[in-house]
C-alpha cells in the first residue's frame, strides 16, 4: 500500500519475502523492477518508478514507513503518546485517542467520561482572538434523540462531590473578568438539605449573601444589603418591592392581593391578615393593622378603605373628597361614590353625626330589636321600628308601655312613659313616676267618646314685662287665635318688686288669677260678654302697699292683648301664665 503526497510518499510494507519469478517487462502497466537490492515502487507527481529503499537498508519490522525525495526510510514508524494505532483495515490506518496532554486528560472507555488527572484547575477554553469582533460561543450539547415519536435530549450534569470532614462544599461558579458574579450549590457548614443560588454576592460565598435558597419545603428570596429590596417584575417593569418592613407595589394600576378562585361548591378559604404578636410573658400586645393614605393636594380624590361585593361598593372609611382633614367618614352601602353627603357616620373630632341617606331613618337596636328610630319626621321610641307620628313632622313618638313601672326609679330620677291602662292614669296618657312613687299624668290621651270638630287642645303661654313706678297698663302677653276655634283661658299673674317704695321692700310679691272666654269667627276674635274676670279671692299680696296686679284686654282682629297694671310706688317685674283650652 502506497501513501502519496506531492513530493513525498509513505509506504506500509511487511517483511521482505522471497523474490518470485520475474514477469515480462512492463506487465500490468508498471515499470520493470530491478532484480538486485531492496527497491520500492513509488509514485512521484503521478509517475511510477522503482527506487532503492532509503535509510541505508531494507525496511524491517511492521509499521508505518515513509519516503523522503524518493528515499525510503528503513525503520518502521509507530504512533505513541496520546494515540494508539490499530491493525490496518483496507486503505485506513485506525488511530485511537486515549488521552490528551500526555495523560493530563483521559476518557473512561465504558462511559466516555472525561477525566482531568492534574491537581490544579482543569480548563476547557477557546483561544483568544485579537480582532474587535465578539468572541465565538462555546456550546456544550448533551446527546439528542432522533427517534420519530418519543424523543428527548439528555441533560447537562454537573456532578459535585459530597465533602467529608472539614472539606468545603463545591459550587457551579460563573466569573466575569476573574470576578465571581454567580454561583449555585450547597453552602459550606450548612450541608445537604439547602441549595443556594448566589447572584453578584459581593465577596466570598456565605449562608447570608445568597439571592435564592430552598430547603426542599420553603423558598427564600434574599436581598443582600441591609437596605436592599427584592423586586418582582412583569414585562421588565417593577410591580412589587419587598423591603425589610414593607411591601410596595410599583405599578400605576390598581395593585391586587388575591387568592385563586375555586370551582367546587364550597366557600372560598379565608384570607387572614395578622399583625405582629408579642409572646412576652406579662406585658404583651399585638401590633395594629395600619392603612396609610397620603394627604391630598389640589383637586385629587381622597383615598379610602373600601369593600366591594361582586364589584359593587358596600363599605368605605376615610376622608371625603373636598372636605380634607378634620373629618372622618364611614360609608355603609353608599348610594354611589362616597361623598360628604351620603355617609353613614362622621366625626369632626368633637361631634359625631349619624346619617341616613335619601330620607331614610336611623335606627338604634338592642338584641336585634328596635330601641329608637330617628327620621326627618321625628324621633320614635321602640314601636318595632315603625314611626307613629300621626302625620306630624319634627315630633317625638312614644308608644304605649308594654309594662308600666311598678317600683320607683333610683338616684332621684323619674320615669316617663305612655300609660298602658285606663286604671293607672288614663290609657295613652303621658305619665311620670317620681323617685318617691308619685304618678302624674302630664298629658291625657283625649276623649273616649265621639270626637267631631273638637280640637281637644290644651297649651300654656307665658308673658313678661316690667313697670317702672307707673300705674299705666302695660302689655304683658299677646295671644293669636285661630279662625273657627273658641276656648277658655285661665291666667295666673305674679308681680314682684325689684326696687323699694313706700311700704314696699325688694322682693315683695302680689298675685291674682283671671279667666276669659273667647271666640274667633271668620278670623275676628271676640271675648266673652263678662270680659276678663278676676277669680274671687285670688288677689293676694305679701305687703299691703304692693296691691295685686290687675289684668285688662284689648282686641285687634284675631289677637287678644293682655295688659297688666301695677302700683306706681316702685319698679315691678310681672309674669303671666295663660292656660288655653281650645274647643
């Protein structure tokens, strides 16, 4: 077998055998070999010729021979070092690379695992380039499968040793310009059970400067610096920042903290917020849940704590837009956007306001039973939350007492109630029971018979005036009457000296009582024919010189004017109470 190059030829030969019979010259198209010496058929530039074996002798042994300038080297050449030569196969010379760098790198024959035998750092690298372009990539590709339907590539395994004794843990490390920027593996001194990932650790790897850690059950994300934060991003935008004591959403849209939905028929699980708790033995207390809203500047809306149900607002608490500091509001089921007009409860720090929006009522409950109800028409006690105002507005409703008081109130108090039975003080009468047991009917319930046009109205009026050493009648009270209504008026008048006079000392008092009937027909009032009349025996005085006051009247349209006359000896303050009973 002859191996050729442009000017050199290498020939593999075996031991020289006996010379056979010489064929005719030029047989097979080859030149006729000489019959003496050791010669080799060579091809130089495509021309065949016989040449003497080089090296000063015939080739010996088995191996690879080569010729230089037509001269055959006599000694066989064998491969050694990092390769081994196999038996010739046709025109091929089988070579096996068994190691590299004279044994610094070897391969396991059964697994193909590459083994570095040196004790220093083993390196797999590419040569540097001096051009300004980017260096080429170094690709490590595990075995791939070409199976048609069920295929998958092999994994890239980095097999680190479990250390023993005081040996340190090994990691997969990434360096940039000789500086460690990333690592992954176990931590020396921590051992199995925890896997760490260090990103830009800023020094030697430790169990505190990692970026990510897992113990198989829990995962830990760690910001290395004391003032560092952990940021969570979406589309390269920070939406959540976790600091030592806070979580901050960075997105401008509404931030949400939610649980995933469930498709089963059961209720969703609760979401629990638990502030820090103290386990100190004797003096302990929990932290508060604090919602910190910013103060508003300009025309921006106030922030509030809001609760929605199915997307509809049902509760809110905070400040009202446009009102600012100094007022705190609570909205329960507000009709629309929370405002300063549709709140349920408000406080300005000194006063509290309970509000029923849209003309509704405010009810006070106890044991889910009505105690009182307040609306635009009035205030209703008890009565099962039903107003009973008789069509009035700005009134106070008291229902009939279910049980009348049977004992006296304590602490010198009184009990006010609506009498439940006629035997007590007239059914439906407003009644007072005093602390010593006196029961007084304040207002009767009205006639039990047929009521036609009667008003059944009784009410008092008060009037006052002062006379200064004068006996001239002076107006003390003006009574407006109603068309179509008549009535009876009883007067009790009292005069008291406020200065001294002849026979009069300060404080001297005189009294008298009068009565008067009247009518109003078509808007014009008229008094009884007898006029205002002194009730016999009621004119009394504490000092003779201070005679009892005298009442007279004057009439103008529907008004009855009451005048009082006192003695002209001193200054007198007079007051009159008129009790009017309308028919």
